[in-house]
C-alpha cells in the first residue's frame, strides 16, 4: 500500500513546483523515518497547524488519515496520504481531498553523517493562476519552517533519551528515598523539578496532595517537566498520552506507565518530605 511511483505523480495533470525548502537536521535517518510515520503527533506537537486526526490506514510504508484544520471559514478536513520510498530516501505527502486537493510535497533525505541529514522539500500544486501559486508556495515554505522547527526539537530530545537509556546512573539509580526538606519550606518552591533515582522528577500539588512523577513519557520519551495536568492526569505534549499522577498508570487505556513509580510521604512529627521510589507504579 501507499507506494510512491518513482518520478510520477498520482494526478493526471502535470504539477507545478511552487516552492522549495531545505535545512540540515542534527539527527540521523532513523529518527526522521520514525517522525514521518508518527501520525499521532500532528494535533499535539503541531497543535497550531492541525486540530485533529483520524487514521484510516497505516503500515511500514506510510499512512493515510483525515486531518482537521482550522481555517478562517471554520473547521475543514483534509484527506492526506504519506507514502515512503525508503530505497530512494524519499517520501511524498499528498492531499487527496479537501482544501489544497492535488498538492504533492516531495521530501528527499540526504545523509550528511551518522547524525545529520539534509532535507530537500519540493512543493507541487496543480496548474493555476501564477500569483495564486506563488502565494501558496510562500505559505507552504513558512509552514514547513515552523513544522520542522517543532519536529527537530522532538527528534533531538528523543535521540538524547535513547542515548541515555541503558547507561548506568550509578548510586542515584539505587536510591530508595530522597529528602525534599521540610514541608513548609517545600510548598513555596512547587512545582519543582529535581534529579532523583537517576531520572528527572517533577514534584507538585494536585487536589491538595503532594505528588511526583518522572518527566519522561514512556511512549517515545516526550518531555513532562512542564506538561499540563488535567483532572489529576499529566498529558504528554507530543502525543497526548495521559497518566494518572496518583498511580503512574495510563489514564487512556494504553498499556504504559510512568517509571519509576514514585510517591511522596510526609514524616509525622518532623514534617520532613520524602520522595520514595517503589518497584511498580502504586
């Protein structure tokens, strides 16, 4: 499915190139292919560009989905296809229906090193008024600048998380409790992000209780240091995965949990606040 015909367009009309975008990314091909196949992140990481997504089909070769976008006229839906040609280091994004129907965006990947890849993006539209096509090309180039800024930050962070995985954190990883000091001194500092048990941890108050969670989403390593908390759940800004702060477990039916499991305990009498590690989420 979703095969790219080399050198050919899906459409019966000859398309016109209306713009080109290039940049060098500080990541290897593996991270870029992973990003291209990651349809889930569109309405979360790229929330200023996409409002919703409904997957129709996905495989190792690409995906097809209905994507909601907000326009001056209201919510519109694009039926979009992304098709990979790994051998040619190329993928094509096509608008099959909705605003911009007939648009093809062809992206070539040019390795520049083990962890650096140049992308060359060609925007192609069906024939039309020259002024309109030029304006559309400018809009597409600006949009891709923003989208790749966001994607680059995610891919770099993802790679750093993978590099850190498996490295020994030494004695810190073997700790079972960390003192956060006295309760009255701690409260004004919350929310607080610290290093504990070999990971970064956020301590905060929710519903009058002191809670703590690791700041790495177990899905693809998304950053949770400043992630929003809604109804007692922390929400990953990359893909919208939700985790119950009291248990660390998934709050949206997925078989995932924050790790390590953490709890905050206030000692009687001294009111010392202890951050404790548990083997499994509570």
